[in-house]
C-alpha cells in the first residue's frame, strides 16, 4: 500500500529530534557540511511522494547514511521509522518485533532481507 508516510515529518521536525537526542546525551547538535543540504532536499522531496512502507524505511536509512548531523543520525531516522511503524495495527509482540527490525534496519545493523521479510509478513 502506497501512501505519504513521511508527509507529517517536515525537516524542522527531523532537526528537532536530532537536537533532542544530542541534548539528552550532551553531544554537539550541528549540521554537517557534506550531508545536511543533500539530505534535507532528498527528505523534503520524498515527503511529497506516495511510498510503500519499505520505500519509506529505505529513505530513512539513506538519510542516516548521508549523515546530515554530527551525531545520532541513525537514532534520529530510526526513531522516525519506529514511530511510523506504530501506524500498523499489530498484536503487541508483533508490533514490538516490527518496530525493532525497522529501527535496526534504518540504523544499518541488519540487512534488507530482514526488512523485506517482516514487511512481507504484513501482507
């Protein structure tokens, strides 16, 4: 099912999430020279598109890889992916497992196969 999964996530919100994570850990909240503008453009263009869940999580992972911030890129985009995952109605244990796989995929600690499997299991 395609929909605008990122529509409610303007770039300012992404920046605020990262700022909050940095503040919580006493880390510098600052944009990077190499990745910030590219990621911001990619994110805002993606927000306008109808996407599958898998495409949405791919975008989050790609934004993490582009490193728009000095710290907590993975945590920032994984938090967004996990929150989006909550829109999928699943029994509590399945929902927990789904959010976990999504977060780990976006952060780069598991591969695409695991994401494909869990998204496929929703059908």
